[in-house]
C-alpha cells in the first residue's frame, strides 16, 4: 500500500474530544507508515501537543471563512508538499483550508464532523470536501436530514488505545481516600451542556446519606471557575474533587468505581469509551450518539438529559450494587475491545482516503478519455 501524505487542518484553539480524536488519528496513521502533518493557529493546543509528539506543525490564523491570507498560505503549503489528502475539522478551517485544497488541486479533501450541533454552511459539506466523515450514525443521519448528500457521508467511530494491563491507580492516594471510598468519576471539558451542575444536584443529598461516596471531575474549560464556586459554596470540596486538566485519564478512571456523564448533547462520547475500556460501568443520557455506545442495562445505564431524579436513581443503583457494577463493567470493556479501537479507526480512515483518491483518479481519467 502506498504511503499517503496527509495534512490535517484545525482552526479551534481549545482542547476537547474533537482535538483528542484528531491527534489520535495522526499518531495512528503515522504508525502505519503515512506522513501526517498539521496546520493550525499558532496558539492552538492541538498544535502544541502535536509538535511535542514529533509532528510537523504549520501555522495559519484561519480566523474566519474569508481569511484570504491564510487561504494563500495553506494553498502554497498543499502545492509545495504535494499532499494526497486534506482533512479539515472545524467551520473556519473547512472553509479556508477547504478552498485552498480545491485551488491547489489536492486529490482528496475530507471533512470530519465531530459535533452534534446544527450546521451553518452546506458548502463545507457538499461543495468543498469530496467526502464527509461523521463520528456517529446519529451525526451522519443529522447531516443527511440537513441537506448533505447521503452518498458523501460515512461513519467512522472514535477509537481509543487499548489500556495496558491494570497497574493500579494513584488517584486514591492523591485524594487521601482509602479502599472503602466509592468514587463516581466524570471526565469532560467544563462547559455548557456537559451536565456538571446536574451531577452536583443529583449527588448533593446522597453525600449526606453515604459518607464514603466521593465524586471526581477531571477537566478544565470556561466553566471551571463557575463549577468550583458552586462546589466551594456548598462546602463540598472535600467530597466533590475538581482535578482540572489531566493527561493521565486512564490512571484517574482506574481509581473510580463507576463513570457518569449526564451530558445534554454529545456526538458520541470519547470519555464513555475510555471509561468502558477500563471496565467501568457507565451512566449516560439518551441523547444524540450516546445510545450507540451504551446499551441500557447491559453495559451501563441511560437516563433522560436534565432529569436529576433519574440520574440520582441510576447512581444509587450502581453505588449500592457492587455485583451490578462488575457485570456492567465487564460488558462495557468487551464492547470497546470489539469495536472502538484506534486501530479500527485508523484502518477505516485510510480506507476512506484511498477510496476517495482512486475514485478521483478514475473520474478524471474518464473525463480525459471522453475528451
């Protein structure tokens, strides 16, 4: 198989599930022997992380769809480096880099849609890219309903690196908790619609009833100070532990007894996959792509979004029933072992790229023959 040269573009400066997936794809494709590079704003956290991992990182502002300066920069980069594939990820870069790719004649342009949010420009799905990748069937179905051509969209699920054999966790020592503590973990960027306030409201009365119950929230974001103020104002900082941004998520999860993410909106949910992969039972909400991961009563529990009472009941079921936690956790791990792996994601991505490149060559070959 020919080694491909792939340029990813990302205009987002933050760090969340979208950026995590993109970096994992880059690492996995490089491991398969392909050349992978990135173009992003100079202060983008994805670029900083990618450079630390040894990738070539190029810079362009991509502040808006009409950023002509960035478009010229990226067009020159694509033409000079002769990339086979341009993979865009956010709104601004899909316009700026996507147009640059068309002008440079890049053989295959693909946009990955990571979010379960309304789209703002059909051009970045039906005109600029040759193909669209959705991270869940829910996202694919939505894009088609919004006017994206059905034969242009395919689903490639998020994948994670299979955790190494259990080596314990430092979390309980870090927090001064012993083996008798029951820890419910949540990993999510702290922003609107992730459900942090719902979880706090659900566990607040439970903490008084269950002295060994603790909650761990890993992640930072624009709402961090708001959530911290709520927890501190309730006097619960010793029971609801805000860890901030962590790079040792597997270590954090292995210190927990269950995972909960009462999100209001989620394209799929990488945090669920990571928790399931270490054998944790999970509690999620019946929104968007989450039910594609969680089979209610089989590998986790599903509750309605915004429903604090139902969330509290689900938490009580898992906290009070260790055998149920073990059964759901085992099923969760088996599901991720069989489907949601980085290898599967990488192989399906390369297959998508190759099909697109060969289809383009066949199309232009037929046009030349007809002429």
